C-alpha cells in the first residue's frame, strides 16, 4: 500500500494497464471455434450449420459464414467434426462494428471422400 | 462515439467547436479528421474515469453475474478507473445485456436519453448481439434495433476479461483485435494437432 501511494504520487497515474500479466484462467475459458478450411466441404458445412443452436453458422455456396457475435461457444460443431473444427482460444472479441464479427470461411470446391 | 443533441459537456475550443455538425459540402477528409479529433477528446476525458450503468433487457442474468465479477478483487475494475453507478443520469457508458424484449424498448430508449452526452453504448453477450433470439413478437432480437451501439462484446456469457477488454476498447485504451482474426486454423498447425 505505501509503495502504491508513492508510485502514484511520483507518476501521477493511479490506474494500471490491462492485463498486468497473462491471466492463468484465460486458458480454460470457453471460446468460439476455429475452422480448418482444407477439411471442410459443403456437406460437412451443412451438418455444422444444422447443429448450431444460435444461428452463428450458415453457408452461402462455397463459403461458410461464421457470425462470432452470435456464437455461444457451446462446442457442438467441435463435437460434430473434431477433425475440422478446433478451439480458437480467442476471447478478447470486442468489436467497434458488428460487421467485424462476421467471418467468411472458404470451403473446398469438391466433396471430401 | 455518440453525442446527444446539444448536451456535450466538452468545452468549446477554436477548431473543434463546430465539428459535430459539419456542413453537407465539407470534404470527406475534413469530416473524418474532425471525427478523429472528437474521438480523441472523448477518449482523453473518459480514459481514466468512466461510470457504467448496466441495463438488463431480458437476459438470463448470467451476463450480469459476469459483470458483477468485474468488481471482485481478482479483476478489480476500479484499478482501471471504471465505476458502476445506479443511475443513468450519472453514467457515461450504458452496458446492455439481453435480446431487447419488446416490452422494454421504450424504457431502454428513455434510459439512453437520460444519460448526459457524450455517451457510449456497449452491447454485451450473444443475445444482445442478435445471436440467440430471432426478432419476433416478443423480442427485437438485438440491442442495435433500439440503441446506437458503439462496441459489441460477444460471448455467452462474455468472461470478465472479455468485458474488461471491451470497456478498454470503448474508451480507446486498447485496439480492437477481432477485425484481424480469421477463425481459420492454418494447415501446418492443423496437421500437427490432427
């Protein structure tokens, strides 16, 4: 406490930065998925859209549209296709524009065997 | 950043006095520069002392639990200069959770109007961002339908760390990160992990 007081007087700054050091709990937070485009074809994309409970996934031709803002990080897509969907580990997702949260994932043009 | 009409507490200084109402024939670059100046001044005023009012528009209350955790010693919101206030009239920032139920639309608008300008609105959680409940007879479906949202924080619920990052993005103390993310795993890393 005295140290903080002296530091505040000397530097004129009473607040600190975020985060002061990496937070150990961050590794366990639920995070939106990340996709492996080289393993995603149209059929698999349709299956993923089907299991998504919050309308975060939809397909437009050869593009999987992933709305990070709508994602609840429930992990169902990851469970459905663990070979093509993994944990992204990203939780610092604040956006100044809603459109920044809509991601376009390119799909394979031909079906995977 | 959003300004209430004629309610800006910013002192008028030469060069920035008329920036909120540029004439239609002003060149685009000039407007952008003026907007940048206003943003900087708001950020410098809000940067280290900001009062937050939370507004629940029909959420399941888990977002509220996470917001309450911000004040716990582990996250210690106050070290960053943020404070919660019980009245919108004292608030600089409105943190809105929930899918904006139709019965609450007018109250949300009144809350926003009661705040002094300049003011910031943060939509918090997947419901508020339009993810979980589609617009129907009961909900507007997104906070953006009623209020001008400045920062969107995804998550169900967003963790306190994500909320802190969102608050700091709102006052321009951190840069937005998500615009540069692709949410694709590169092939090399995929082969190793797969």
